[in-house]
């Protein structure tokens, strides 16, 4: 037991070295070969770098630009160096002490080591949910970018993805971020503090903190994504346990089913950012619409949608199907794998997430 836990901790530390974390079981194409998803390969600036096999997802000769992590709906590919949550927190900390905070790509020329600049490999690696969440909490953030730099960059699709994600955020956020090509002189100080060292140490501490958190979660197997086969076995194990009790007390069955769902909450980093934005702005949640699955009464209850769902948003409870609204990322895999086309995606007000669990098919 102790050896296995130490082995898991070692694996976590090795994963932290990789800038992009891969979770094969969340890839739509790995999960179901009939999936039409190709967003990661479509956006990758290095053709052939992303290999999707029957049971695995692999990166070869990767540029570490992070664009695939932006477009992947399920976090099968996730930016890891540092995670989006750390980038967000760093911007918020700087925003409290600096007149203007700048976010830019690593290829952009600027005053190196300046305390008010946050660098990422490419601005295209930041999804719409990131911009939306930051826009609600930080009012002194500027984007440091140059179109000329983007045109000369080896990350050929970066500028396009960056603009698409920014425009998507602006659809629900009315205050665009200022765009500039250089740091304001008012933001530069003659402080004797070595900002380069300070930023390095701050980044290092954040990495250590995040690694500890992830290590604990993995050792305890928290938020583990199961393969369809593992989910199948788990489902019948849970179903048998629940049905034994339901013979005596049906109310206890419903309570246990709800507990089973709560114990397996998995959020993608983008969904976590969106939920954070909703907490800051209830009005935003009322105005936004999100695609959610609906199921016809003619459904045969085969359960394929729940077994194959990469985020565990669908749960089959006998002849009933429950939707965990805040876990559904609108990947549409359930629609594609439904042989008789009983499932469709319908736009719903984002307030539907206030009901964390709801029956979308009830006997």
C-alpha cells in the first residue's frame, strides 16, 4: 500500500515536468472512435504533433504553445506549467499592488523582469472562460501584444485562436481589455528589488504548492477519470448496493444515488473558471446560454451515454438518467454515440446550473 502511494507521488512529480498534462480517458476520440472531434489537431501549429490512437493520446515534437488545451472541451489536454488557476491568482495579486498589470506571450519584447508583467507561452492558450473570469475581478489588466510578432512566430495559429477566445469572452463581457505594444513608463519604477528573482521565487512557490495539491488528490484518487469499462463495472457495483437498500426504503435509495454523484465531481479547469465568474456576477449567469443534452421518451435506456460521458455529467439510475448540469461541457459525444438519435443538444439559460442534478429522463 505504502509503495503504491509513493509510486503515485513519483508519477505526479514527473507529470509536473511536462507542460501539458494528458488524460487519455477524457479524449473524445479515444473514448468513442466515432466521435468527430478534431479540435486539437486542427489548431496545432505543428502538423502531426498530436497522435490520437485507439486507446491513447500522444504528443510528439510539441511546441508547448498550449493551443490544444484551449480548444479541448474535456481537459484531455490540460496546461500544467503553471495551471490556469495559478496564472489567474498571480494576476489578481499583482493587480492589487501595480497601477497596470500586463499579460503577454514569451516571444513579445519588453522590459524583462518587470514586476507587472505576466508571461504565457502564447496568448492563444488562454480560453474565453479565463478572460471572462479575469474581466470580472481585475480592472487594470492590459494585453501586451504585437501583430508583427505574431506573424513572425512559429506558433502560426496562435493569433487566430487568441482573437477567437477573446471575442467569445466579449460576447458576455462588455468591457474589452486595453491592447498595447509596450509597457507604460508610469509602471516602471527604480525600486531596488530584483523583480526577476522575486517573480522566479513566486512562480517556484506556486509550482510547489500546486504540486502538493495534485499529489494529495492523485494519491487519494480524487477526481480520477474512469474508462468506460471501469465506469461500467462501478455502475453495476453501485447499482446493486443501492437496489439492496431500495427494497426496504426507496427514499434512502435516492439519497445514496445523490451521494454517489456528489462524490465524483470533476470539473475541467475552464468550467471551474466559468463557475467562478458566475459567483462574481449572477447577472452573467442569467444572460448566458449553454448547450445541454435533452433525451426523448423513446430512449431505449441502453446507458451508453452515461458510460461514455468523459466528465461524468450523465448518470444512469436504472431507467432514469440524471444530468449533473455543472459538469456537462457540451462536448456532444452523447449525441454522436446515440445510435437511434434520441439525444439532442438544446440551449439553456446558464441558471440551469443552480440545479446541480436533474432528471432528463424519468420512468
